């Protein structure tokens, strides 16, 4: 199976449902030319635009650019329609459930501060910002589990315990008990940050202190901080920083959920990624449910796993064989039935 394609569809469905209350059904709808099929394809194109030395699309629109623009416009239309429903629900006095409904409520309180256009743009932005990154993070987690059978065994045992025979989290409280699966997610994102660099610009002259040194930046200077693991090898912060060790996230000195500073992959400061917790939940769910049902085995027949930056930093040649897992709990239950 194409793991990345499935994961991109999964994160798209989760984001669109949570943010705008719409079921895109992109995991099942793979044929035809509708939004569920075309939306997962826009991210690579967006990534190419980010990396392009010349913003040619401002003057010349190639067929691929026209397709990209049409798909984003269609997503925007969809969110505008959802905004009408969101506004109606909030006007009827219902408490906001989605992000769009919360924005609709804020807009109704003070449209001068938050217009309908702002609210729709914010939701489109969130959907685009969160989809590729999170899918790539889940794919990297599956890669690490496929090459670390011991970690995989621990995830499976925890998932069997927490998810039970259903194999899926039946209530949100179960998620907080998937601690090892979440640690696997954190550790994979630490080693393979899926946003490997940021692009910033100094808005005024600034001096950044660095011990005895200082870095002087003039207003307008472009800065591209590297978020890659190689730029974060402080072994006080992360002992043996190159090793895949999910357990480091379970120790008492591990970074806490809201403690952004030691963990660069989600940025830092006022622009810190607002989707971090959702991304971790999505990755934790993938890790736990896949290991609950399957044993992952690395398949390197297409070559070694590599990295490719599109919109996010994606694994290439990610071959994984999935073997049905033997379920200890089911086996115990069946054994009971036979005796
Ligand atoms: C593993 C998954 C993710 C990674 C690695 C990631 C990483 C990042 C990074 C590095 C930034 C820039 C932070 C900065 O400038 O300091 C960012 C910003 C942002 N992220 Fe994420 N992100 C992920 C998932 C998500 C999700 C799921 C959403 C939404 C549902 C999201 C929404 C955003 C938004 C809206 C911004 C812009 C924030 C701003 O400029 O104020 N991200 N993310």
C-alpha cells in the first residue's frame, strides 16, 4: 500500500472534520476528479513554489498552477459553505464545536475585528498547514517502528492494554494512556522534523546574544533557521541524540506538553505551531492502531529510505510490509471459550 498517500488522506479528513465540520471522506474516495482526490496533490506543488527561486506563477500560470489555484479555490468555497452552517448554528445559541464555529461566534461578536473572509482564510490556512506535515510525521514513525521491533512490541502491548479488543480508542481518555505510542511520535518528530527549516525576516535591527558572541541582524535580513536533527545535537538536552529512544520522553525530566522551548520541530515563540497537540494525537492514533493490528517489517527492495522536501520533509522509498498481529487478548478470550 502507499503509506504516505493513505496518511495524507487521513490527516486531511481529520483536519477538515475538526476545523470545519465537514467529512471529506478522502480515505475512501480515491477515484474521479473531486476535491478528495485532488486536494492531497496540491501540497507537492505548494512545496515547489516555496523552493522556487523565481515566483513565475505571478506572471505566467502553467496548467499545473491553474489546477493548484482551482483546487485551493474549491477548498475555499467548501469552507465558505460550512461558514454559513456554522453561523446558523451559533446564531441558534448552540455552543461552538468546530474551529470554524468558534471563529463564526467571534466574528458575530465583533465583525470589525474578524470578518467572514478572515475566518474562512484561517481555516483554509490551518488545513493546508497541518496536513502534509502530520502525514509525514506519522510515516516517519512507522519507518522507525519497522526498524525497531522492540519499540514496536512495546507499542503493541500498550495498545492491546489500552484499546482492548476493539483495537480503536473508544473514548478520548484512552488517548492519554497511550503514553509509549505518543513517545514514539515525539521521538520520530525529533529525529525527522517534517518542517526542516523556517523562513523569517528581521522586522527591525536586532542583536541576538549567544554567550560571549552576538549575532547582529539588520532590518530586512532573511533568516532560515535549520530545524533538522543535525542542528539540535545538544547531548545535555538529549543524551545520545542520534539514537531512536522513545523512553527518553517518559522520564521525569522529559519536556512537558506545553513546554515548547526544548523541542524545535514545532518552532517557538509567538508563532509556535498551534497544531502541535492535534498533530501528536493524530500520530499517536496511527502508531497505536497500526501496531495493534499489524506487525511492521521494513521492505527495502526499492532502496534505502531517504528524505525529500516537498511542502514537508517526506520519507522516500518507504516500503513497509504489514503482517496481521497475533492478538494476545483475543487469543486469551478464544482459549477461554475452548476450555
Ligand atoms: C508534525 C506535524 C507538524 C509540524 C512538524 C509542524 C511544524 C510547524 C512549524 C515549524 C511552524 C512554524 C513555527 C514558527 O514559526 O515558529 C508551524 C506553524 C504553523 N502550524 Fe504547524 N506543524 C505540524 C502540524 C500542524 C497542524 C496539525 C496544524 C493545524 C491543524 C498546524 C498549523 C500551523 C499553523 C496555522 C502555523 C502558523 C502559525 C503562525 O504563523 O502563527 N500545524 N508548524
